[in-house]
C-alpha cells in the first residue's frame, strides 16, 4: 500500500479516533472485511478503490464524449448504486429529486484552474415521476422520492464515528444528520452532485436511483449479511429494468405483479 500515513511508536499506524476502542467489531464495508471475521494482520495487502466524485467524473467525461462521437440523440442516463439512508428503512430505494452537497445546497463545486466553479445539480423531474410510476409494479421493497446528499468522504464527510479520524461527538453527529433529514435528505452517497452537474451541462436527461444499506440515524456500520446486501444491490437495477421495459413497450418481468405498458 502506498501513501503518507503517519506512523507512531513501533511503526504501527496511529488511528486518531477514541470511539474505535469501544467497538466490539469493526466492519470495513468497502473491503468486505471485519475484525472478527478476518485475520487482518495476516491478510494485509494492496487495495484499489474506484468510487466517489473523481471516479464518476472521469468515467462521465469519457462516456459523454463517446455518446457525442457516436452521434447519440435524446440520451437518458441513470446512476444506480448504494447509499446510506436517513430515517428510511434499510433496503429502501430512493429516487433523487434533488442532489445536494454536505451543506444541503443543490450545487457542485469544481476547482478549475484554481477557481471554484459552482455548478447546478438539477435532475429531470419527469424522469423522477416515470421511475416512481414503475416502482408501483415492484411492491416487494419500498421506493420513495427524496433529496440525496453527496459527500467527498464516507467517514467524517458523512458524519461517521468509525473512521480513522473523528473529531466530533455522537450528539453532534446526530444533530447534523437530523438537520439533513429536516432539509429533505433521505439518503447519502458520493457521486450524485457531480453526476447531475455534468449530465445537465451536457444535455443528458439524468436520474439517480440508490438503495439504502442502513439507516444512518441508527448507526454507522453496514452489518447486513453478504446475501442481504447482494439482494439490496439488485433493487435499483430491478427498478431501472422496469423503466427500460416500459420505455420499450415490453411486458413486466416475471415476479413483478402488474404489467407495464
Ligand atoms: N454509500 C455511501 O456513500 N454511504 C453509505 O452509508 C453507504 C453506501
């Protein structure tokens, strides 16, 4: 692993978070590892990540150029993925009506040549309604419309107490998350504002559909089993598949109770 982590006595990495010691188990969700389920000292190795605004931005620049070179018209683009819920049951699917930043503002700030450029994050309201209508044919999980908060970080940036750094109390964390909820935020992820801004500026009709893996008002760690998480992750895909079938005038898939048109 490369990086600039600071090492304390004995060469060990120093984790500056008093909350970690009190935890019975630490589940490292993105790495699919846990301190109880895995022998982490024996398994330590190189890790590569592809998530968040830098990854989605690079991918979109090249995808949008591809669509341009291919002379595609009337393109609809939907981001599907996972998120943390806010006051909603784990496994709920949130269709984003507004992508907001960590201050609950509908904006995406991009530094360009040293200047902060602020871009709007409007999404297509018609698509939100169409997607919601499709969800009626899939009654086996809750689907709702709400604001989605996009952050630059999974831990401190989303008010988690279980990162390698944490400078706030549980009370301040909950006060922040409740303010977000009062502002209309129903889920938190790490791509939607950049996605909405870039797609909007390039004339693509865009939507964001994410499943919630936990309710952040109840905790920070993602503790659902691998099987449950696998099933949750299919939910946005099932909703978007229903949307595509509806657009193409195809019948509903087996297992969905009503037919689409
Ligand atoms: N993705 C996030 O960004 N946050 C969560 O809590 C879960 C998935």
